[in-house]
C-alpha cells in the first residue's frame, strides 16, 4: 500500500538487444530451385486425368439435370412471385409465351396448381389470380380451354375435399 507502483517499461526488466537477435545461417541463393522452369511436366509425360464424381459441382448443373416441366415450373413460380395488379398484363403475357403453357398439358396442370395455391394463400390478390385464370383460358383454343377448366375444377375439388377431411 505504501509507495508508487513501478512503471511498466522500467529499465530493470529490459534485456539487452544482443541476446534477442539470433543469427540465421545464410543459404545459397539458388539452392533447391530449379533453373529455367524444369519443374513443368515433360512433354512425354501425360498428366493424370481427373475423374469427375457424380455429385461434383457444375456451373448451372442443377438446372441442366431438370426436366422441361420442372424448369417451366420454376419460371412460373418466379413470374407468380412478381405478380401484382400494376404488372398484370405484362407478366400474364410473359407467363404464357415463355413457359409453353399452351402446348404442354403437364406444364398447364402445374400452372393451375401454382395459381390456385397463390390465390388461396394471398387472399388480397385472389381476384387478380382469377383474372389470370380467365386470361389463360381465353388464349387457349376451345378444346384445350375445356380441358383447362376441368383441371381448375379438379384442383379446387381436391383441395376442398382435403380440407373437409381435416
């Protein structure tokens, strides 16, 4: 308790500089180095070929292994995510033209299911999704339009029955 504490850098604890420095042995400047790039493989040696595993990373590999229907489903989901009343016309046309909805029954069925799911989860946009169903129906020819309406009816009925059984 009596007296002032010693300063951190007191001279009594410092070591002379000569004891801290160690002399390292000097190496020859070119020892262990190859001259003129002789470390490169020689032309007569074939480099070992890499074996690509099944789960190896490939740029865009996930999408390249998907079927046409799966790719279209992802695109449709992307368009439906951006759907808003202000963008309705532009995105509805994009949905039909880009995703081959009018040509492929599987893609059309997926579209119906995705639109129905969106309409039931986003009740504030339900009327817009109903307009989208009408827009798609008007773009189809008479026979396909009937089939489309049947798909809509079956989707609604299956969802209703699933809720009824809960």
